[in-house]
């Protein structure tokens, strides 16, 4: 299965695109302009995030604890570990979430 990376940025808000999903995992791309943020949330699953383009702050447990990741770098979040990210440059992030949680189990703070 071939997956194409689009450059679907929006000035108003981050764009989320689900690329693939089955019972075992889900793959999502996030497109963020510099300064845009995915708020802190938690998943019941393991989450592998990889920066495909750009650079950002990746929050670990809270917004005071973070790693700065650039193109080609990844980070793994444990199940139920709070996380989110902020684009320091226009950024494309790929998240591989396994096993695939039901959407009702993901708690995203507003």
C-alpha cells in the first residue's frame, strides 16, 4: 500500500489526516504551521511520533517537560502517557498508534 505525504497546511488550525487504520494500528499525519499546537492528551496505546518535515517541541507528561525533535527524529510515548506537540517550524508529524484505540478512549484536553 502506497502512502502519499500531502502538504495540507492551514493558517487557522492544525490539519489531521488518517492514512491507515485496522484493528492493530492507526497511522495519522499532522500538518502544523509554525506556532500551531496539538494539545495535551493521552492514548490507551503506545504512540510513536516521527517528524517528517520541520521541527517542534514534543511534550512528555506536561508542557514543562519536552524534547525538541527535527526531521528524521522520533519519540515513543507509553500507553496513557500525556503528550502533545508545538510546531517551531512548519512541521509534518507521523503518529503510529498501536494497538488502534477506539476514538472514545482518547481524551484530548481543550
